[in-house]
């Protein structure tokens, strides 16, 4: 129960941090409504550009993202897969982290995405140009990335920023497997946060064992002010996605915002000698339980008229 409480507390903190906020000014790589460059900035972006040294999480799975925005690299001798691209301004640091981990960015063959918001897909266009990789996504996310702007059925559409459009995005279906050499990454549609939200799973191996890795997409029911989840398809998308994540084989859980699952605390414990701190077969179930509680609380506030 204590661990569920920790997850629930992390969700509450994440909702407060991630509630969209708009301030007018200058921010490289972001655009305002209508695509005018450099006229909108987000209050959270400064924190999302703090670099983090690359970290081997397990076997051939590396963290190459920022302190509070995830990007993962799954490696093989025949090529690599990169998951997420952060903000537009994060692309150079992600490339630098790939190199610092001992890999050549040109060996990245495929780039995939958790959900098509500017803070997770904003850097993908630059990363595609730098690596020559294919970009693949579920249909909703592919349409957003090709345009560089979100769609009206996104709960955060009224406040989310445009980002550099991705020229070539291959559409894949829910349940498809992305293959690069021996790598096999499976796409699971887990919408709600956005209609195209995607959770990714794969096996990562070291010489002693293989573990099931889950990169679970955000399950946070946040929105622009004035949006109501009640009576929209987003509620069922959340519930379907929660059930899918709950049923996954899950030894190592990572999320697009690492603090949502206490990643750095767990890495520190691992590095201090607790070899099992990153591996937790119950992590996905607790993550889902916290998400369900957050969704129920959100719907309750809407029913009571207290959600702004």
C-alpha cells in the first residue's frame, strides 16, 4: 500500500507540474497558434532542457534523455531504436548522449514516439534529419507529427504548441512489431492523454538474463482549462489503456516523464548496490492503480463543478 501511495503522490505532483501554462515571449523551436515561429513559450520548458548523462538501465536499454523528459535507446549490432525526441531544443543533447554512451547516431534506424506533444515529439524532426532514421507511429500521432500541430480531439489542444513537422512518418497499427535486426518492439495503443498515445514493450538482455521492459505512455488526465472528460471518448480510451498496461509483462517500467515512476531514485538505489531496485514486476499494476485513482478524482471534480 505504501508503494501505491508513492505512485499516487507522484501522479498528483506530475499533474500540478504538467498542467498547461502559456506565457508570451521567445522560445526557440516552438510556435504559437497558426505556426508563427517564436511567439509562445511554456513555463515548464526551462526545466525540461536540463541535461542528464546517459544511463544504462538494463542490458541494451539506455536512457539518453533529459533530467525530466525521457528518451530511450535500444541497441543492437544491426542498428538501434530511439524512443521519443523531447523538445526541439533537446535534439542536440540527445544526439550527444547517444555518442557519450558509445553509439553512433547514424546507427539509429527507427524513431518511435509515446505521444505527439511538443515535449516528446518536438525534437523528432531534427533527430530524423541527423540520423536518417525511419519514424513510425500510430495513425493519430502520425497525422499530428506530419503537421507539427495537434488536433481538436486532444484534451490539451487549446494550449499545446506547434513543433517542427516530421517529413516522413510511417503509419503502423496497434499491436504491430517494429523490427531492427534482433530488436522487437511492440506498439500498444494506450490513448487518453492523447488519442494516439502508445506504450512500447520489448525484451532487454544482459549476459545473465532477459527482462520485459515497458515504456508506458502518460496516463495523466490533464487538459486545457474548460475541457471536460465526462462524456468524451477519452474516458474509455484511458480505461482501455489502463487495462492493457496492467496486463503487460513488466519487469522494468519507464515513463515519458521519469519522475512519474521515481526513475532517478531507483537508479541511485541500483548504483548504491541494490541490484533489484530497477526491476519490479508490480510496477505497472501500481502505475495503473494510481492512474485510475487520478481519473476517478478528475471525473468527480467535473461532476461537482470544481474542475476549472
